[in-house]
């Protein structure tokens, strides 16, 4: 019984470890985030940064009169060097933020697809079935080939989706 307890504890620890990539869920970051003007909600969009770390980042920024460089983020509790490296390409100190999370319909889980406006469980399943049958989507417009998705629904979701090439299984 002791061996099983140890395995269960290891599995729990692994499942609680934050993910630094959205790739497995089908979520894709696009754009940049100005860390000198971003809100807590903006920071929380980044993989590996939750509400608590986002709050710490804002407090650090306020206490220090802003950020002098991007690397300063690693001085905030909860932002490791590894995390920083995984998100730095989406960070800036100048300009407007335009960071958004898109859903890759070629890899998104059912749960990720359900975050799209007006997508039902049935439609999410149809997207996944189409993807399997046709070895992925090649154009966003291919969503219109799914009879359950009409033009109005397509128009509402097209700005929230992206298509990335399917990864070949080994």
C-alpha cells in the first residue's frame, strides 16, 4: 500500500504543477503585453501566471515606479527564469497591448473549444471529428463545412480561432 500512496502523491504533485505552454490544450498566445500598463487580468492570460502572481507583478510595478526592463519580472515571487523565458516573446515595455488567446482548432480539446462563443458540446465534438477524419483543418473557413455551424456562428468565432499544422504522431 505504501508504494501506491507514493505514486498517488507524485501524480497529484505533477497535476498541480503549472503548465508553461498552452500547446496541449489548443490555446495559443498571439500578440504582446505591455507589462508597464497591463492589468492583473491581462497578466493572468499568460501561461504559468495565475491571479496571485499577477497581483504580485502589479504590486512590484507600483512599488518600483514601473519596470526598467523585461528581466525585472523575475524579481517577482512566482516568476522563475524558466517561466520568464517561456513568455518573454509576448512581453514589451512600449506600445499598446494586443495579447489574446486564440483556440487552435487543429489541437484544441473539447473543453477549449467550448470556450468559443455559441459552441455547443455537439459542435465541439463535430469539430474534433472533422479534424480526425480530414487530418486537420487547412483553413478557418473549413468550419463552414461542418453542417452544425452556420454562417452567423462562424462569423462570431472566426476571430477567436487559429489553425496551426498538426503535429505528426511518432
